[in-house]
């Protein structure tokens, strides 16, 4: 329960603004080529690593697992849903 509350606060304070900024960037430079996927993954990787470094105060396997798994699950779900319903 404690971890869930901790993650919800991080999601609300960091996740939503970062997602809006990244969506704005992607929409501005998207040209529907093969690099869109890599661009999306890279743009989500940068804030995930910053959150891991700033909030958890170290970069270790456990920290990266704690931060990167939820980020990349979100990225892939949104990316493939977008491809299915937009195209």
C-alpha cells in the first residue's frame, strides 16, 4: 500500500507533465517513419533515468527495475494503441 501511494504521487507530479511535454514534442516532429518508435522510447528514457537518480539517489539494478519497467510498459501500451486506433 505504501509503495502504491508513493508511485501515485510520482505519477501525478512527474508523470503527467512529462507525458504532455513528450507528446507535444513527438507531434511536432513526427513524420511516420521507422524512427518514431525509437524517438518515443528515448524521450521516455531520459526522464525515467532522472527520476531514478533524483528520487532514489542511486542507479542500481533494483532502481532501474523499479523505474524502467512501469515506464516502458506505459510507453509500449500507448504506442501500440496509438498505432491501432490512429492509423
